[in-house]
């Protein structure tokens, strides 16, 4: 998860590791990008959370929702893995 108040653009490197390839979707909390993990040389999905998702308790709720989503996603297994 990355929080940003600025513009996110193609080819941007996030966290010194994830190079953004193309935007896959956008919603109330932010954007989902196809990215390349530069460390492991594999494609990944990166969710960029907008700071506009809210501050205070609203921001806390957005972060808690994201963490629940991340935990569920982390449990998924690809059939060819």
C-alpha cells in the first residue's frame, strides 16, 4: 500500500521497488496498477491509496479496510503456483 496526495504516473518507481506499468482501475480509495517488482523480477498489482480517502477516523477506516483486503488477497493461490 502506498499513500499519495500527488499524481501517480506510468514508469514511476514506488518504494524503490515497484515500477508502475499501467493503471488497471480506480475507486473511492485510490488506484490499482499493474507493476513490475524490480527486486524479484515479477509482475504484481499495487494499490495506491489516495490521501483524499480521508483523515482522522475516516482515514483510519480506509486503512483498516485496505488491510482486511490485503490479508484476504495474500491468501489467494494461483492454480499454477
